[in-house]
C-alpha cells in the first residue's frame, strides 16, 4: 500500500486564520501533540513575518524531533534567511518557498511577466539550495495556473533542487475530478513525479466545501503528500482537515488503497486540544470531530444502530479516540488514572509541582462535580497549558443580583504580595464583576465577544466562558471555567488581562 506523507500546516495556514492565533507555549503544545499524532512534517510558521513567529519556529525546531520542521518563505532572500535561522536547531529541517504563478496573480499582485517569475524562482531556488537539503516549492494559485506554464514552473523548481512540489488550490476553486485530472497530467509530464524521486503534494482550501474531496481525488490520482490542518482551520473557509482526510482513506481502503503514519486514535484528543487552546469552537455537525458526528437522533437510526452498529455507522468512534468522550474520572480516581487521561489528551507536565497543582485542581473539581470529562480537564488546566503567568488572582468574589435590586459585585484580587478590594454596581452581575476588576487594574477594556457554554453534560456541568477584550487596540482572548458562570466570567476576564500584562512585559504584543 502506498504511503501518503502528511504535511501539517495547523501552525502556519491554520494559525493565520482569524481567532486562531496562539502564543509560543500554545504552539509548542500543539507541535508536540502533532508529533505524537504522527504527522511527517510540521510547518511551524512564517518566520520572517514577526519575532513571535520566528521564536515559535525556533522553539519547535529545538523541542520537536521526529517530524521535519518547515518554515515558510516568499522568494525573497530575507525570508529564506529567516527560515534558515529559525529552523537551525532541527536535524530535519525544510524550507517551504512559494511564488504565485496564475495569470491573475502575476499580472495584478506581483506585476511580473511569466519570464520574470521563472527567473525569480530560479534565483531563489539557487540561493535556498545552498542552505537547505529539503525544499518544497509551491506555485501559489497552482490550480488556476495555465497548464503549460505550471509544468515549466515545476520543472524549473525541480531542476534547481526542489525535493517536493506542492500544488495549491489557493482559492478553493477546483472540482475534485478536475483537480485529480491535473495531478495525473503532471505525473504524466514530469518524470520526477512518475519515478517518485520528488514528492507531489497538494494543498486544498475549503471555499466550496471541497478541500477534503480534492485532496482525496489528488491522492487517488497519484499525489504523494497532502497538506492539511487539525479541524480544517486555515485561511477563510479553511484547509483540508487532517481527521477527514485520514479517516476517508481509512474508511474507503477498498477504493483508495493508501495509508498514512497518523495514529487515528489521537485524532479526537488532538482536535480537542486545539479547540481549547484557540477557543475556536467547532460546528456540532463537523465531520469526525463535531459533537454530533456519531449521534443518532432519529428513532429509525437508533433502532438500526442498536440492532447492528454498521447500519448507520461507517466508522467506529473508538478508532479516532472518541471513546474517551464517555471516559470519566471521579472523586475516587487516583493520580495514576488522572495522569493516563492527561497523556491521552496530549498534556504532559514534566515538572512535578505543575503536575501536583493540576491534580489539586482536578480533586477540587471532583468534589464539586460527580463526573469529570476530558473537556472539564482541558477547561481547568488550559491556563497551565498556555503557561500565562498568573498575574492577578481572584481570591474572593461576592455578587448580589436579582430582578428587584441593582447588581453589585465585590472582589478581592491578589497580585504578588499586594491585595486589592473593590465593589461596583453594573447592568447585570457579569457587568458588575467586570467593573470591580477594572477599578483595581485601571485598564480600559472593550468587551468584543462573550460566549458561555456548558463544558460537559449534566446539571452540574461546568460553564466555560470565552471572551475577547480590546485593550489599547489589541485583542486578548480569555477563558475561564467554573461550576458558577459568574466566577467563570471573572476568571476569563482576568485571564485576558493577565495575557495583556504578559505580552506587554515581553514587548511582543500583536
Ligand atoms: O494556499 C496557498 O496557496 C498557500 C501557499 C503558501 C502554499 O498557503
Ligand atoms: Zn493555503
């Protein structure tokens, strides 16, 4: 069976989509989870674009050793240099370099003739080859590039040392049969694709909801690598979702006889980790990892599933690690069970103090709540995963509200050794507690987004609040959870404010 190489771009194409930006610690956690998942290449970022991106690529290259670590670059020397410097710690580094090749991009965006584009590719490849052994070249907007010119571009990049060529459907325009045909024509016309000495990769966007279909069609027609992201995050409507692509191959081996190195049982935990770290909530009906993906609502379906699962289930949820949905920890679960469950979710605390602190939080929650689900664990530990220093900690809060009184909140915050008290009224209990916090911090905030949701099932479920604050024109996301939603709101608010302090101290605000 042919192997398909998985090039993960969650931390580059995925991270550049609105609402998905992550700090360095979050990116490292995701990179480690991707390594455990078994991706072959991690595109860790676009190093020239900012110091944050550069540092993230560098740290990932230092700490993640199994997959190739790639940095993105335009056909510009300073981009290639930044990719080189940032991936230096990795023994398996790679350059991903791109230039637009469709007529519309060359004319309006690049303002270059086709000959000038070829010359730029030649010069950049010659420069890059002095620094990198592994180079992927992408003709951006490849699916809309005039075919003969595309072949010329591909041959030029290969002649100057490209080890993989990636054909992007940049604007999600291609149809599956058309994209598959393009791939077979390229294999026919480029000898290095036919003899498989150069990888032929695809990178599909989901503007028409066809990203996975196009990737599957491409591999069915001979592509040897797929670029994809966890949960399909990415520019606009996103990219091919790894979980969809891998499970399509797995489920339809009868027709597409290819395999990947992905450990499918880690797909769901990895998806969950990303959702918690970014706060990007998935549609309930999202294939494979959405809340409803394995639920049977209609009576006829339920009856069928009870009689024989395969009547309505084409995949077994345990194959993607979804049995952990029902795996619960309780008050009597010991440290061992807790540790195992964390590992399954991809959370490893190397430092014993951190682990003890996490276990303490779990025990406190288990006292308040009978059953503790994976989502609960991710919710109570997310700030420890982010490793945002605690800054302000809420020591105490009291809120009075009702339909006949003015909502009033009292809070006590601690920062280092200092203790601050404040009381305020507001339009509602949440507003009152936010105002009390503002009085202490003195920071002007604008609440841009505020979402409350139940973390797991049951009346005693925790509430999780995700919010976004505008502070001095920059966005800071906060998250907090508790069995009391007012407390969860205050925690989320403080989490965003502590991020603001952290970023300002580090001098790397976005
Ligand atoms: O969609 C695209 O064309 C890209 C390239 C950088 C490969 O993301
Ligand atoms: Zn893309």
